């Protein structure tokens, strides 16, 4: 490995959180962006081909060293590390709406979910998965919510565009959904 | 409180709430006398319940037999003892309103007629789409959960906060600024004045003894204090109630005519 790749490895090993590209660049002011990218590629290649227990992943606009999935059970059994808690169904539903419709206000989320989401929003805010990103125009200027880099980290996404687009889902987005039910649709029974 | 948890812990010993919801099991639940039990692990809201009904009945989402679905929705929330939960009640009310709108006669040629179910269908589709996204997120989250990052988090060493640089003259200047802006408080003295309705009644009677009709100004001169105005008003109303006089106003905002009731002319 070239010296830059080794430097990056050391920095990524020392950090518990993903390191954004610009922070990696500040490790060596002389390195060009192209050299940085090829060093990252070399490091990832080394982990993938030389048989390492860890891998280099790009997540939430940064880079991070993670253990490989096949060792999770053994590590957990030995109680060396604990898996993060799973999100509840209510939290996931709310998060899904925010991820696709951000910036979005509470009333609109509640309209889609059909239930009150006050406490769910609070817990998502506390976990840092969402944040207040502004205020809407209109009566009361309600708070608008959006997802955070921690959201991307939690789902190992590089950026929001990695989520399936609305028209890739089996049910089309609101804008493409016919507002009138198709009158010619024949009942199935 | 996490809404996924059961409100009534006493029931957990008798019922397995993770088991698939079967009608028979739910009847057992309704037999148990409890004030209010919420079981939300199966349905995450009224839209979810509605979608599952539509799936179970195998009906077309664009052509929902609203009467049948509304009836089953009500039966289901009753059995699940959700008929006190506001979100479910709101949906039940919405279904019944759509059912009523569907019963109204309509002109087949009327192009402007909008299917009352359209809004509900839109919401159901939107909800269904969101559930699909949830499946994607769940899978991604599960994949990420299976890999560990470095657990060492370096302690943030906060630099000691700089001592405050404050001088007495700054404090005095601040006080001066505040006092300059603050105005003298306006203090009202409130004096309790009891109304003198009896006195006013006597006045009105005296006026009406001289003349058959009078107007407001005769019983309440322009210089009257508020308490006197109120007393005169109450006196007029009281005497009108007793039938001693009659009040009439010929036009809006016209002055009120006070006339002696003919039966009490003996006075």
C-alpha cells in the first residue's frame, strides 16, 4: 500500500464515526483529490482481496471501517459489542415519510400515517435521525423536519438518492397517482 | 411512552399479543373485562387496518364496497377494543360519511360528480407506498446493524470557559437603560359601587307617572355614571318583566320608547 493509503487507514481506524472526504483530505494537504480517491480505492481493494475481517464502506457522505457481516454473531455472542436497537414500526413509518417528503411538517406526516406522531417525532429528534430544517409559511409557521447524516449512517446510505425513487416503487408517488379512482377498473369479485 | 407497548400489563399473562390476530382470539380479548386495552403491535393505525380489511376481502382498492368495509371496520375496532381511540373513531366517522354520500341519488350524466371515495383511495395508496419504503429501510437498517464500527469514541475535551469580564459601571449603565425605557406603571383604583336598581325603579315610575311615554334620556341623563346607567337598564328590564311598562325600538339603533302598560295606569 502507498503511504497515503496507510495514513487514511490509520485515521479511519481511530475514528468511531464516518470521516467526510474533506476531512480525509486535510490529513495530507499535498494530496490531490484524485490521489485521495485512488488511495481509498486501494485500501478498499486491500480489505476485499487480502482476506480482512473488516471492510471500507462509503456512508453518509464519508468513509468508515466496518466489521464484515459474517462475524457479527460471534462478536455479539462474546459480548464484545452490542448491536444498535431496531427502530419501532411507528418510527420507521414516520422516518420513511420524512425521507421522501422532506422538508415536511407534522400535520402532513399525520395525514399520511393517519395517527398522531408527536412522541415519535420527539424520539427521532433525540436519536438525531431527523432535525428541524425550517418553518413553513402559513398559520402558526409549523416546524419542518428533514433527515440528518446520522439517518444515512443508520441505513448505510451514501446519500438520499440511493433510496429507491418514487416511481421505482410498486405504488406510484402522489404526483403520478390518479386522483380519481379509475371508473373502468373492474371489481375483482 | 412507546405506543407499541401494551397499556394494560395485567393481560399479558393471558394473551399472546405477538400471535397473528385471529377472530377467535380477539373474542377472548373482548370477554376479559378491562377498562381500556390498546393492542397496536399488529396495526399501526386506521389506514393499516383498512388496508388489511381490503386485502382480506380481496376487493378492488379503486372500487371499495364502502358499506361492507365500513361495517367490518366498526366490528373490528369494537372487537379489538379500539373504539375509544380517536384515530380509529375518526376513520370510522369518515367511512360512514362516505357511505352516506354514496347513497345519495346522482345524475349519471353529471360530469362534475366526484366519487366520495376518491380521497380515501388516494390516502390508502399513499400509505401503501410509504409501507413499501418502510420495507426498504428495514432491510437496509438490518444490513447495517450486522456490521460494527469502531466503538471507541474520543472524549471531547472542552476548553475551560473564559472568565467573565464585567465591570460595575457596565452593570449600572444597563440598569440605567432599562429604567429609562420602563414607564411608570398605571395604577387604577377600583371602587366597588353597588347598583341601585330600586332607586332607578322609583325614578322610572316617577317619570311614567307624569307621561305615558318616555325615552331613554328621560330615565338616564347623559351625565350619568356607569353604575347609574346599569341601574336604569336593569330597572327598565325588571319593570318590563313585571308588566308595568313596555319597551319598543322601531328601527335598529333608534332610541328605545318606554310606554306605560295600560293595565297599570292606576299608578
